[in-house]
């Protein structure tokens, strides 16, 4: 069976990357048809994905920190801080691309 620390490295990276992509795609919606057809999906999907991703990130970080014998609270805060930075940067990049590509 895989060690928790080995599994968690890829897991946390995937969670944060997925959240960043969802936020960037949300910021980059340009077409009115796309916006209208996906408005409800995006309105529900983005907060749900972010909440679910943050919950998974917190849980995974907590268990890995306990397995490593370090303070889980501090590790969770560090991972949440990194995730928030990734989300904000992704949002900014999506908005920047939208501003450059839009007519």
C-alpha cells in the first residue's frame, strides 16, 4: 500500500491546480452564449469546487501532518494560504487574458 505522504503530494497538487483552473475558466468566459448557457452551472460549480477542494486540501494536509508528527493546524494554514494565492493568481491571469483577447 502506498504511503500517505507519497500519495498526498500528488493529491494536494491536483486539488490546488483544479481549483485554479476552474477559477481561471470562470474569469475567461467571453461569449454571451457561453455565459448564458453556463451561468447556472458556473454559479454553482465554482463555489462548490472551491469549497470541496479546500475541504479535501485541509483533510489531506491534516492527516499527512499527523503522520509526519508535525502540528496539523500550522500545516493546514500554510496549504490554505498557498491555495488562496494560486486561486487569486489564476483569477488574475484569466482576467488579464480576457482583457487582451476581447474585442
